[in-house]
C-alpha cells in the first residue's frame, strides 16, 4: 500500500462520467441548461439535452484529476 494516496478531484468527478463500452470515453453535459431556456429556439433546446464527449486534448488532464477511474 502506498504511503500517500492520490486524491480524487470531486468537482471533476461530479461533472464527468465514464462510458461503459469497450472504448472508455468521458462524457459531459452541455452548458447553460439551468434557466432561461424558454427564450431559445427548439433546435438549441434539443441540442442541450445531449451529452458530449470530452475533447481529446483535455483527457490527459482529467485522468490526473481522477486517478482511480478505469479509463
């Protein structure tokens, strides 16, 4: 057992989830869904319902923040 355990960044852990398929992907929610959605177009509202894959450039940084994820 290592002397010092690495800590999980809890804010990142709450905002991202890992897919369960063969290829593990970090998924995130679309920003701006909380309020003021009635004034937006239907296509914008429908687009906000989808989860998006995290950019490949930020995956390495996220893996450092979540050391015990199975990615």
